[in-house]
C-alpha cells in the first residue's frame, strides 16, 4: 500500500499496543504499511502511569470513562460502572488493571486517537 498524498510520514509515532487484539495488530500493520516505524508500548506489560494516562486522555479528547473497556470482567469486579467514582479513581483503576484501557492508542506529536477502526489513524497522520 502506498502513502496517500495527504498523509505525511511522521517520525514520532507511538502505539499503545496489545498483540492479542486484532484491532491493535491491524493498526500496527497499517502504520507500517504507511512507512512508519512507531515506538511500540506493550501497555499490558508496561502500563502507563496515572500522569501518562491523564496526558493521553487530554490528547485523545476523552474522559476516563470513555476510555474504559466496559466488557472486561475487571470492569464489573472493580465496580467501575458506579457513577459516583471520580475521574481520578477511574484513572487509578486503569493503571492498576491496564486491560481496562481501550486499544490501540496511537500518538503523533501532541495528538492521539484510538485505532477503532484501525483506519482512523490515517486521519491523525493527515
């Protein structure tokens, strides 16, 4: 696949990647097809800190609740559906159980997007 004319090839790209996730694998594949060799963060092995997660949320333009994977057993077992939980509590839950973080997250410079669908990352590269 060739790089579309409206897509530049940035050099500072990071993907928060879960190799067990098909969307994450496809997003990484799509980046490499565009000639991008991103920094790969295996976030299940090296979870982001609360400060890093807060920055990612700002870059994504999302709230902590929007970034939660509500279908994960940890979501239910940790009682994260409770609307009384603060944003800080939700961030701490994602740090403690990174499986709760939506994936993949692709960061280019000071902007980020979810690779859901994977092709959404192309908008970030434009």
